[in-house]
C-alpha cells in the first residue's frame, strides 16, 4: 500500500513537465548555436580568412556558447 498524496502527485507532474521543457529548450539552443557556428566559419572564409583561422573562430564561438565559464557559488549563510 502506498500513501499517495495529491500534492506530491501534482509536484511530480510539474517537475516532469519542467524537465521536458528544459530538455526541449536546450535542444533548440544547441541547434541555433550549431547554425551560427557554421555562419561564423562561412563569413570568415568568405571574408578572406584562411581555413585554419576560420575554424578556430568557429570553435571559439561554439565553446563560448556550449561551455560557458564556470560559476562559483559562495555560501554566505554562516
């Protein structure tokens, strides 16, 4: 026998919906970053940059968007 609390069920349902929304949002962001990374590369090559430089520029953009700098959280409660 399980003790099913209606409040817990509502919270669990909301959590599931929020997680699904977050996954979808992250996917849309990844697709947009992929497209923009390609545009950065194309614009650099079209502008006369050598392949290696254009590739580095695109990689730098990708890294800055997909791996943002670390965030340090400080607990001042003590």
